[in-house]
């Protein structure tokens, strides 16, 4: 682990449409353990935002508490960040989104945050369809407190401590689907070719985009008996689709056999190009997604890819019919009814 | 019984069954007196229940404008057989017991020291109406009509009020007036009206208004520019949000697009509610929540974050009796300490203590200015008595040239022109208050990481002890700055110097001031008083206590919480602060305060010479 990021960069680093290089999307140096899956996810977020030419300062990154929640410091250093309290990121993100609907909200959370202490908040952020990307960096273990099982630890999975977990796990993707999430994906921190375009699709999605990323904990949960270890996931990972994110200006060049690909146009005009690896799956069917997760699990496989999306969904602002101007930009003339109105109200109470 | 005629000075109490529509009839009665120019103070005493349990409505009528609870009942309108036993016992000697004699009073409850007036209301209703629901509803209007006759009130005022109430629903006006007339005539036929208590028209109300504190708080949030409201339903705070919603629907809808210039989110719990407020405030909106004791407890963790990360947060706490669920529909001032020091670690929060609806409005609006100026939580400490009862109040005021104080916020231009590195937690001006920036302001400058963990002045994570202390001491400096910005105490001094003072805050004000008035007029005792308006305490608070040998602290909780707060903040000799406590869930009465103070003075000062110092 290094303590300082070298300032030197290759002079010919590629630039995006804004003239930025990936350096402009980096954050502070990570303090996580070397090899931590979370760092790969941070790198994927950087890459995704760079490729999409997102202005870093138009992003707000939010997190709860835990190893995963430390990571927003390690990407998008030019974005405002908020490391809130354990399990409560969804409410802070919801409030922030209420104040200004024009920023991009990236919430980073872990399995302790999402599946235990903050389960209630996660559930309700899904229900409200808050326009945000919600990434759960799921390692099936409490890292910062040194290795306790979490609520996503699979039945019988053993961590470094050696005791098999006796309880049923919570499958976050299934729960999100049941709650009506409008975008649900499952991925693996070790597969950036899959993860980066999924993050891009999630950013392009309007509404609550949930990505569960299995992200092995090298220190406490990367042992042979663990179902969240690198080796296990590599051996058991199956994909329902491969994903390409195509900005709206570009032409789609990929060419797949008839019936195996689907192009989904997002509300901003970009296109998510899905190449189906399992032709049974319909990415617009919630029921299909839930069945697929179950079927793959029965075969001891971890299903990844975009499991479900509803690109037509209405986000919380559309549901509530709030003004298109960010609420925080409204001034006293729009907000305060004034002296005469108050006198009229007084009169009604006489 | 020979009696003197008493005009415009009495306490009347209605005993009803909740969920039967009695509340609006009782309100009609109270409003009529108010419209006749006579000050009133109604109190709704209701159970934590929707239908079928006893509920009471007490109206103090006092043409001199004493608005606290007096104590004692002169007229009982007993419309609930369930509670008749306690109702008849509660009536003061010489009082009037008005009841529905369709069902008689059990002989063992009869008293010969009161006047009992039986009115066959249910019988009359049965004859007049076929529909059982109408029988129930109009019985309420009928007893109001009967009271108009018994108290010799101008009947026309009721006609006018009924017309106002059903504006737009004209079909309802006539049947209500009919029921009122029927009740009026029934009383005239049954009893030799009027009784010795009378209502006469006066001009003692002036331009005052009759409004509940929660409506005033909700309106204060509208005027204060709140755009985001996140909340979880809890008695007695719910109507703060209901009223906010009602007024923003009126004032904040874009007439062309129908879009809303506000967002109200009903959260999944209080933790989420305050989290949303913090998220929205962090992002530059004015946001608030309203809750009560149990909700405040749930919000504790987040309040510590808001204090430490320096995020404006406005919270309206409509206090009720605790601990735990306590008596959720009864009043208390028992969150004083829980609010002042909410959360773990070294935390303290600005608290405002309104006593009237006008102050509810003013302090809620001001809370947003204070929260943004000091980048910290501000708690408006109302209570059930103030929040859910109609209170007679000075009108709410809003100066035409009033602006919002958005505090220290760097704009894009400010950031562009900064010559030095921006430090989110740097004390640039020496007042302990740093500069914020909102997310999304500038492409390359001003971004920082908000966190609950310790950090240096540039918001960079650090565990270095010295840096932690530096930050905590700056927060302390900010606190001192706040002490002289928050509303000052209201000090009322007697003509000559006196050695005893009385402190009150919030809803203890009216009863305390009345008690002091009568201590003077009845016992010749005159005392100085101070109404505390805010925490942190300004210098005037300390000075007032120092000027007096003994100071009563009047409050509505068991543990003398404000007294504890004063002792803790100032290091006074505890013996000098005498607790005067009331905590049965009902609003404190003037009589109780007067008796407590009088008795204390008599007991403490046995020698006449020594006692004379207090007179």
C-alpha cells in the first residue's frame, strides 16, 4: 500500500469530451487492505464516469459506515462527498436529491449497512425510486470490526474464523426486485469488463439503480470455505448478459446473432446494448429475474449482469411533481408568501 | 343558593366521548366568546384513542386576559355518563353541573353544594332526528345553544360563526342553526336562565388571534423558506406538517405548471426523517422535521453528526409526557435536557422555547436563519399544550423587508477568487463559524468530504489529538457566538428591587405571570421574572440569577430539567435555584404556582423581619 499518489501521469493520457483525463476522476489514496475488492469498484466508478464525460463536481457521493463506506474518499476527489452514519446513507441521499434533482447521486454501501442496520432505509429508498446509483459492495463480512458474519453471508459459508454461518442469507437483488426496484444488477468486483458498463447503465437510468457487487474481503473472508472469496466467485459466476453502454451520439457497432441482443434506449438518449448469454431471460420481466436468480442458485451459480430494468420508470420527483428547478435554488420571492398574506391569515383566526 | 353575578370570569369544562364530533361544537362555543371580545384559553384534554373514550375540553374565560390554566372548574357540561362520577366530583363548590338528564345521576353522586341543571338533550334529539348519527352530532350543537341561554350570550354570534364555518356547504348551515335554537329554547323551558355566570360583550381581545401553535410552526416553516420537509407521524407534532402541507399547497404551487416548489417526504421512521433533513440541508435547501420525545430519541445519532459535521438542521419538538410512550396526548416540558445535549460525545444544540403561537411562528422562521448562520441543529421546543390547543396570541408578524440569513456560503465566484486553499472547517473570521459550499458549485474548487469522523480544517480525515481539540474548541467558540445571537430572555422587574426571582419558559409563561400578579395583589409579594427564550443562555440569564438570592424555576417535568441545565452551564449554588414542578400531564395552573411560591416563602422565612425582604 502506498501513502501518496504520484502526481506524474503519462503526458498522452487519453482525454474525454470534457478534456479531462482519468486523473481528474481520482480521489485520495485508498487505506483499504491491498487486494480489497472495494478498490476495484472505486476504479470502475472512476472509469465509468471518465468514459461518460461526467463533470465530477456534478456528482454527490454518499455512504454510510464500514469499509465500503470509506471508499468515496478514494474516487472523484472533485465531487462533494458525505460519509454519514451507519446504514443511513439512503435517507441522506434522499434528502440531498430532494434539494437538488440535477446532480448525479452515487451511494456506496456495504452488506452490514444495506442488509442489516440500514435495511429499512434501503427498502424505502427503493420504494421511492430515488434517482441515484446505489452500489452495495457486498463481501459477506464485517471488515472494520474484524470478521463477523453479515446478513448476506451464505448458509454454511465459512469466514477466516472457521465457523460455518448457520443462518439463511438475505439476497439483496431479490429483495430489491420484490420491492419494485427499477434497475437491478449483480456483478463482481473482479470483472471490470462487466462492472464498468453496468455502472454506466445505472448512471444513465432515471430512478433507483441498484448494483450488488460481490467484493471479496481479502483479510477476513477470502478463504476456501467462503462463498464470497475470489476463487469461489470466479468458479461459480454466470452471466445473464454482457452489457455495452453506448452514448447517444455513437453508432452501435456490436453485431450479435438474431434474438440474442437487445438495445434499450435510456431517457437521456443513450443506449444500453445487452447481449444475452441466457436467452431465457427477459430483462424487462421482474418475474423472470427472480426466477433466474433462484434457478442459478439451485445450481450453485451466482447470476450476474443486468437482471432487470424499467427505463420508463418515474423517479421520486416525477411522482411528487416537484418543480424542475432544484429546490435549493428557489429564493425568498418564490418561497415566502409575504406580509399581506400573513395579515390575511391572521384575520381568518380572529 | 344565593350567588353573586360573575361576568366573563370562569372556567367551564366539557366532558364528552371522543369521536362523537363534540370538538367542533366546543370550539364553536369558545370562538363565540372570543368573537364577543372576551379573552379565552381553551384546552383539549383527550385520550390516545380514536373513538369511545372520555375526552374533555376546558375553557377558561377571563376578561382580564389571564390565559394560563387557572385551576378549578366552575361549570361542568357533563355529556359523558362514563366519566360522570369524576366530573361531578371535580366541580368546585358552588359550581354548576349541567348534564343530559335523559339518564339520571346516581343518588350516591349527588352533591348539595352545587347547582345541578338537567337538560333532556338526548330525548329532544330523538324526537327531532331519525338518523342516529344526526342525533349524536346535533346533540353537541344543542348543548352549545343551551349554554347560550344559560350564560346569556348574544345568540347572533353563533349564527355568524356557523355561517363562517360552513361557507361553501350552505346546506349544513340551516340544520345547525336549528339545533342551536332548539338547545337554546330547551334551556329556557327547563331552567330559569341565565345562571349567575354570564358572558357580556367586551373589547378586550384587540387584534389578537386564536390559533394553535402547530399551525403557527407550520406557517413559520413556510415563511422561513423551508422547501424540504421529512417527517414521521407522531402525536402531538403531526399537525405541524399537516399545516405546512396545507399552506404550501396554497402558496407554493406553480400556477402554470402545477409543479410544487416544495417536497414533503413521509419517512419510514424518525431516523430517516432527520437523515433526509440533513441530506437536504447539506445540499443547500432549507429543510426541517417535526417530532416528539420518542422521535427525538431516535434522531440522536444523526443530531450528533449534524453538530459535528456542521450541517444546518431544524427540528420542531412538540413535547409530550414521557418517558417512553408516556402519556402521548398529554403535555409536558420534559425533553429539555434530551434536546439540549442530544447525541453521544460532546454535543449541545441551540434550543428555542416559544410560549405563544406568535413565537411559534417567529422562532420556527428564525430557526432556519440560526441553523444556517451557525451550521448546526436548532430545536424549536414547543409542547402539546401550545401546539394542539387554540391559544390567544398576538398576531403573527412578517416585516415586508425581511430577508433570509443563509449564513456563510461560498458561491462559485467566491471560490474562483479564493487566493488560498479552501478549508471547510477553517475559522476565517474568528467567530468559530467556517464557510460552507454546496455540492455542484465549482468544477475544481470547494469540493470536500463531509464526515462524522474527526478531520482537520481542510476536512481531511485525521486522528491526531491536537487537530481534534482544535476543532472541538472552534465549535465551542461558535457556541459562544451563538449565545449572543439567539433570542434574549424577557425580563420583567418589579418597581422596587427584590431578592426573589422566578424563571419560566415555554408554556409555563401565562400561568406564571398570572401567579405573580396575584401574589402581588392578594399577598403583597412582588417578584421579578425572566422568561428564558433560548439555549445557549445569553449573559442576561446569568445576570438575572446573580441579582437574586433565590430564583424559582417553574417547569412542567419531574426532574427540574431547565434548572439542571442552568446549574450545569453556570455553576450556580444549586440551593439558590428552587424547583417549582408540575408534571401530571395537564398544563400548569396559576393557582398552583401561586400557592407553591407563597408557601415556600412562608416556610423558608419564619421570622417576620427576614420575610419582609421578600415583600
